């Protein structure tokens, strides 16, 4: 089994980890109600997805 001969420097380690960042979630506008929604997900405000209603939205009283 291959074993490294020398220890990796901090610079090499950190440059390898430079792309491990967390990106912000993407949001699109719902074509039906214009509420923000995630791509490829049903709208949480109206239940619309791909030209039809797929969820029954229940309004909660506070």
C-alpha cells in the first residue's frame, strides 16, 4: 500500500480544502404566485410545480 514519504505542508493542505466551502441555497421565483422557491421543488406558498398543483397548502392560524 502506498504511504506518503513526507508530510504535506499546511499550504498544500489548505489549498486543497479551499473549494470545500458551503454555498448559499439558490432560489427561483414561483411562476404562479411569485414567491421564492427552490429549483425542482414544489412552491410552499401555493403548491404549484410543473404547470399543475401538486400540494394542498393549509394555512395555519397563529
